[in-house]
């Protein structure tokens, strides 16, 4: 690639009717019980797009990079839910890190113009704003955006092949949903007022001199589009102030460890299958559930009108029963323990603002931020197996918009379990979802459970 000399050749995705419907490649890190998970998706905004869009970027390459470390490639797998889809990979390291992706989309017709489109995406996960400067530059991305926090200003630098992109325009979307358009100076820099929370930036470089053919399709210009997401921490975003343990009291780390050890998990899980009946409001479907030893889920014979939501819920149900290493984050007490759901434990320096409540060695509440959304899962009742280990029996999951504080949806969940061999397998899973002024109900009942016989291969269902 060559450095473009015309400032007009570097432009942001303009806010026009045609561009408002444009899609971009975004990357983000999502916290799960198995640890942080990388996601790559194709969407208008930094929120996972619809499942049918994943195929358009299935050939994406992604990698992760720590401060002063070489990048490590990620093995991406397709993950689809009822309304969203993404390429996902488990992350083995925590912040600070840069998650990056490269997607050559191919030739795209825009009116009478044929374009060769190339996407670059980056997400920065820092313990503090100083990490952004240390890890921000992505040398493997030809078109790159680097953020720097300076007092109450957010400074952004756009580079093309390592050199400043003067005259570039940027689109900046802050946590409040306000969009700003700016132009970079001779050093490729621009700045906006700093607003704590999730930041989303995108830029586009147009090379009108790049003409040729790709996979048998001719094009007359090339578009290079970069996206960047990161979160600026806020004092007001912290869940609570730190409260020291009283003399002789168990530490926050020890209390959390005890609660984690008390969970019922499927050690040496072989996989299983069962007959299931799925009801979504008035729609009913029946079929077979197959779960492999790694926790992957496949439904056979279940009609499409009930399959999507059921698949999503089943994947979550199974995932939470599998053993997984927990991140080695320091935790501290966040309150004095008077809350009915127990003592608040928060994770130090965690960009997702993770915090738990623990009571009677049970994790009663989980709080996290995920981009523009935050959620709270409150466990109201647990079931116990023969060893006294606990599983959730009834819980509530609430989701809020971070910027407005508005409640987006709530799910009330009831779970029942049945002993099969040495494992407590699901017998019933009921979800009552409230969103957009309406209720939606899902019921999954399980029967005829069969554990996968020893020695029989049960993996890679996808």
C-alpha cells in the first residue's frame, strides 16, 4: 500500500441517508463465566448485529496484543443467537490489551461505483486511561485510530501506514449517544470533550486511484474503514467505595473463593442428549437436544419458530454448569454487608465494573457492564445436590442502558434439575421476559436423558 497525499482522500463515514444504513466491523470483549471472550461482528453500531450477517465476515482474522508483547492470533468460531451473531474466541489474558481484527470484505457495488472494501477494527481494554497510550498503536492495522485522554479532552490520532493522516474526518459516538464530526490537523489529531463511558470512533479512507480486479470482480476505488471502541472509566461508574474487612473477618478474596468452590459444576462431563419440548408463548416444538462434552449445544427437529430463543438459553444454561478458571483479579469489599443479598465484592481495576454479592457462601448477585449496557443477575433460590453444592433454581436478570439508566428488559427464570448418573441435568427451564411493554414466555422441558457413553466422541457439534 502507498501513502495517500491528498487530504481529501481521507474521510469519515458521513452522516447521510445512504451511510446511515452502513455496516462496519467491530470488536469487543464480553465477560462470561468462562472468562473474557472476544467478539467480532458486523453491525451499524458497536452492538452485535443480526445472525445472518456473520457469514459476511466469517474469514476475519483477529489477534490480541498486550503492552510490549507480540500479537497472538485468535481462533474464531461462529456463535449465533436469536437476534445476534458474532465470531467469538476465548481470551487467555486480561487487561491491559488490544483486541484487533482485519477483514477484506471484497468488492461492493454502491450505485454505479464498484468498491473494494477493507475493514480494520480495534478494542482497547485498559486498567486506566494511561494504558491507552501504552497499548494504543496497532502496527498491524494500516488504518489506525489511537486515543489519548488529556484532562477533560479526548485526543484522537489517525494514521495511515504509520504516518499521520492530516485532514481526516472522524465520527465519534460517546456514551451518551451524542455523535460528533471533526477533522484532524497536520499531525493527524483531533479532540473532543471527554465524557466517561463507552466510546466508539470510526474513520474511512477512500483511495480513488486504486483500481483493479478481485475474485473476478472489477473495482474503481478502494475504501479502508477503521473502528475503535474503548471505555473511559468514571468515578461515578464505580459500584461503591472500598470497605475494609473487620479484624478477624474473612477477606473478600477468601469469601468469593468459598462461594465459587460451593457451586455445583459438571467435572469430567461426557455430554448428554435428551428429548425436549419447547414452548414460546403459544408456539410449541419438540425435538432432541445434544450437548457435547465441551458444552456445545445442538437442537434436532425443533421448529425454527421456537428454536432461536431456546438455543440461546440452553447455551447459557449449559455453560454455567461447566468448570472454568476464573480471572485472577484482586477483589475488595464494597459495603458493610447489610443488603439482603449479601456482602458486595468488587473487582479492582476491572473495565467491566464487575461486582458480586455473596451470602451464605452463595453468589447471590452478579453485576457487569457490557459496552452500552449493564446487567444484574440476582439469584433468589438455589437447589443443592447430594454433596451440598448449589445450582440456581430461580433468578432475575435485569439489563439497563448505561447512558440513560433506563431499564431495557428483565428476565425471571425458574430452573429444575434431575440426577442422571453423577450429574444434575436440567429438567425444566422457564423464562418470563419483560421488554418493550410486553411479556414473552419460554418453557423448555427435558426428558429421556442419556449421558454420552464413555469413549464415544461427543464434540464439535457445530
